[in-house]
């Protein structure tokens, strides 16, 4: 076995010096899980199945786990970017792309679900928190402490004053708004900050815990490297494929 193969991740590339194959593979696993969840959602939307996504605890737990994984990995990526010296200009360009995709999701969901369109979903949260968390990217202790406080506050506090749509994106809602995807800052932003601490811990350990992912299929890391693109195209592809299948029956 060569020295290169003993590393958890292959050498970094000039275009993405903060990339780590194990982290990309984890993100790829989250993408696969998300696609599976959305496939089940699409089957219900098309009237094929009738799962209770809003109340059944297995589905609620699945959504929370998948969403939590994505947000933690956002924080891990911020930590790796800090260690690699990624500039604010590069980071801002990336956040701008995410924000543009979030706007596209809002528009598309308004066309399909005008009464429950996505006004603050996962991409909206990632874009905003990525900007807010940037000053803490190299301060894992502070990020972890603040992140834990945000999670606890978001889970413990609820008040009807935060229910109106203009402020519900902050969190603390007493009643979940009618929307297809809702990721308020409290508690979910806390997971991004916790991810900064996790990212620095992984880097200090040489990514030892991710060593098993070195044997993961290469396509998982590929999905993880292009997570935003996959997120944007997977639903149209799933819905289109399901529609064709149903038409052929």
C-alpha cells in the first residue's frame, strides 16, 4: 500500500484545498438519505402511498437526522475552510450561489404549493448561518458553546409572538407554520456552530474517525462534492421518473 493510500483523504486539489474525501463521503450519504426521504414524500404527493410525515415519529426522526447531518457538515466545512485559509471573497461567492438556489426553491415551491411554499427552508438557513458563523470558523470553543446554547434555547423556548411568518424564521414558534420545509435559526443554526467544533476536532485527529469512509464507493464522495447541484436537480428528476412510471402502468 502506498503512502497516499494510507491517508484518510487524497491530497487536496488546488481548486478546493479544504476538501476531505471522508467529509465528502459523509455528505454523499446524507444526500442519498435525503433523496430516499423525498422519494417517499413524492410517492405520497402522487397518491401512491399515505405516510404521516407530520406526526409519525419515525418520519420526524428521519427528517431531523438528515437535516442535522447536513447542518453539522456545513459547520465542518467552515472549520476546514478556516484551516485551509479560504478567503472571505471565496466564501461570499459560495454563499451567494446557495442564496440564489434558495430563492429558486422559494419560487418553484410557490408555483407548486402557493399556500405552503418554502420561505425559509434548509438552503435559506445554510446561506444565512454560513455568513453569521464565518467569524467563529477558527474559534471552535466559542462556536461550540454558542451552538449548544442556540440548540437548547430553540428547543426550550416557544411563544406565539414568533408564529407570524415575518419572524417565524428566527425560531421559538409555538405552532409550526404551514410550509413544505421549515428550518428556523433556533435551534438549527446551533448545529452549524457545533459542526465547527467537530471539524476542528476531526482535523486535529488527522480524520482518524473517518478512516472507514476511505473504502466507501467513490460516487458517494462525488455526490458530496456536488451536493448543491444534486439538491437542486434531484426532486425534478424523481418526480419526472415517478410520473413516467405511473403513466406506463
